[in-house]
C-alpha cells in the first residue's frame, strides 16, 4: 500500500471522528443526522448533474449501500442515546476491520497476508484499551447492542461500496450518487421532525450541514482508496478514527484517561504501519 493511500485513509479517519463528535454533542441527534444526510444529498445532487452515470452494475450496490446506511444512522443514533461517545464509537468501529476482511474474502476472494492480519489484530487490541475503564466498569446493555449493530452495518456497506466503486467506472460518480440517495434518509427524518424544523436555530443548521459535508468528504476519500488497496486493509486503517475519537472524547467531553489512550494510539500506530507495509 503506497504512502499516499495510507495518508488519504488516515485523513478520512480524522474527518469521520470529527463528524461523529458533532452528532454526539448535538441536542437533537436525530435531527442532526437528518441535516448531515441533507447536506450529502444536496452536494451529491449538484455533482451528478456534472458527472457521467456510473455503470448499471454498480447502481445495485449503491442502493444496497443506501439501505444499509439508513440502518446505520438508526443504530448510531440510539447507541449515542445510551452510551458515551468514547465507548460507543470504539465498539462500533472496532469490530469492522475483521468483519470486512472476512466478507471480502468470501465475496470477492481477497486474501490478506498473515502480517496484515497481525496488523488488524493490533488495531483491534488497541480499541478496547482506549476505553478500558469504561468497558471494565460496565455500561448500558442497550448501548452495547446498538454499538454492535452499528458496526455490523458499517461492515456491510463498506463491502457493498468496495465492490460497487470498482464496478462503477468512475469513483466520483459512484460517490455522488451514493450521497444524493441520502435524500431518502433526510426525507424520512424531516417528516418525523417536521413540527420542529421551523424552531431550529441557524447555528444548529450550520453545524449539521457542515457535519454532512465533512462526512461526505471522509467517505469519498475511503471510496477512492478502495480502488487501490484490499478492502480489509482499508477498513483497518480507516478504523484508526477510534483513536482520534478518543482524543476528542478526552479533550472536549472529558471522557477517559489520556495515558491509556496514548498507549492505545501507539499500539494502533504499529498496526497501521504493519498493514501499510504488508497489504
């Protein structure tokens, strides 16, 4: 894996942790998720007017991905209602790399070398270390279930999009159509929260829409990387967002222990290096 691809994925990880922090800090997370989906829809709608259509085969994967994203938003919203950002986020993201590597092996025949699996294992070990105190002291069972459901959804749409973008013939077109179809999610939440829309402060709108653009850019970078690297390796590097989320949780939400999280960051960095050199 080239250094440029690794850098792109790590930058996407920073962006992803940022928009998740926006959702966690929002007064109304459901409405904020709707705004995030709306921003993606508008940006994607503008882009598709200027880009060629992706291939017919890839549209099926775009639809599958959109449906799974709907479930993902639902699970994420409820997970953050029951659990802390720095606990929910690591659990949700932590199960993804191994699941994606397994799905990719079964569905597209991608076999990672043993050294890459070792790197994935290091990252997986670093994730619970980053929030060990919260995990060992116990937390809401519902938070755990919704966090695991969130991770399952992430692994499914990651594989759908990894296959779809390779079939699309144009990464930008695939990205734009996937973003545009978020109008389904935005419309659903808009209808559910229609009685509140007129009362939403302008600042909340700006934060939600900005979060949507950050989210869209983050996923676009990951889609691009999936053209050049194994899906399992991309997913593992992508989940370094857990460490960035842990830093955000400690600095802004006063969650967790900085020494333990620094050790987790170091362990995860070794895992990133191993994957980058072997995949």
